[in-house]
C-alpha cells in the first residue's frame, strides 16, 4: 500500500544570470510503501533534497503532484503536517534552551506530542535532557535532530542526509536508530550519497542523477541486474599496454588511480582471474595487494550514469 505518491514532479529555478532555468527535479514519479525504509541515493546536486522538501511542503513545485495518504501536499498541507516528521540537512536550535525544553516547545506546535523523556530515550540521550545543544557531540546533535522529528509521533519520518559529517562508528550507530524507528511501524524516507548506507537500511532505493530517477528497485535487485558481478583491484608500478588489460575477456572496464592502483569491473571472478594471471605472466606485470570484491550500489551508479557516486 502506497503512503506517498509522487507524479511527474518537476522543479525549476531561475538561473542567477537569468539565462534560462535550472531544472533541479525533472519529471520524476515514484511511490513509497507503508512501513518501508525508502532511500533516494545520489551525489550532491542530484535533486534529492529538493524532492524531499517539495513532498514535505517546504518548497513549491513547478509541475506534477505529490500526495501523502492521498492528501495533496500542495493543497492540504495542514492535514499533512501532523502525519510527518522532518529532519533537515542542517538544523538550528534555541541555543540557551535545554534539550527537554526544546522538545516541550516543539510539542506545542502539534495536536499531540510525545513525552520528552520518551523521545530522548529512543535516541539514547535521556541523560542529556538538561544539556544544551552546544554541549553535544556531532553524533549526539544528529541524534537529537531525529528525536525532534519524532515529537508529534509521525507516521512518516523524512531524514535528509542523516549521517553526513559523522565518523564511521557514529554513522553505524545512527543506522541502528533509524532501523529502530522503522521497527516501531513508521515509514522512513532518507536521502544519502553513501551507497553502503542505502544498501544496509533501505528496502528500496531510487537512484537519482541530474534531477532524474535513473533506476528504482531493491538494493539486491539493482546489483543483480548489473553487467558486472565483481571488481578486481591491484597495485603495480610496472609499465604495460593498458589496451591488453582491457582486452581480457570478461573485463568490462579498467580504471587507474594516481597511485598506480587498478580497478577492474568484471563479469565473474572465477572466469576472469585465471585469464588475468596469464596476462600478468605474459606481460611481466607483478600485481600486488590483489583483492576481489562483489559489486555494490557504487557500481550500479557508475554503470547507469558513467560517473562515480562520490569523487
């Protein structure tokens, strides 16, 4: 059952030089199912945040329609706001209020509100109830932003780049909080440019690039549909004819980094590896630190767009 419907959504901005329009969102359509974690994955500038802000009613659209539980977010925003919670990409809070006081204040904006103690307990910040926002670490501030998005006990929670700027350990911790929120029966919509985040959290992922959704499916299905099923990485300082490496049957693409590390997108490792060893022996190439990885959403994005998800 779809809880969110986006139909032919378009958003244009006037360019600063007034020479035409910048198309931030280009006629996209998708739905979000009740109870799932749905992700929009793409690089900065792909249109993810703009899409979310239109669905949330924070930005006007240029064309198309967006609905939450069959309610138009453009025509009946007041009906929608009690159904949703929003964590923005960057947030500012009252500097001299304590966390509990901020949540109490936010609660007055809604018809119903959860108890601040319960909210802080969800994100393991109950012991920080009397702390001010400036006294929290970066990870704690991000967790509080999610906490603030839950004040009205929403059915749908929107999280815009919830782990940007966090170290790997804090990011993993945040993932568990997001899963915990989803397990409470809430639908979660996130934007991210971290492929591992989308793979771990999302039931379905819409891959965005230049304002378009270029593919939408479960992470496993997106990876399964790839031409390449694996990657081979190795280092060498030997000189050789790159065309001969690219000519190996089963090698789909070769990329060389500035540090002489080579990344090969391949069909199947058990077929390509023996051929690669023969090639190395024939060309007197000593391959160091050779490793084989399975394909991931980074490879999906590269195959669909010809670009890396993150440079």
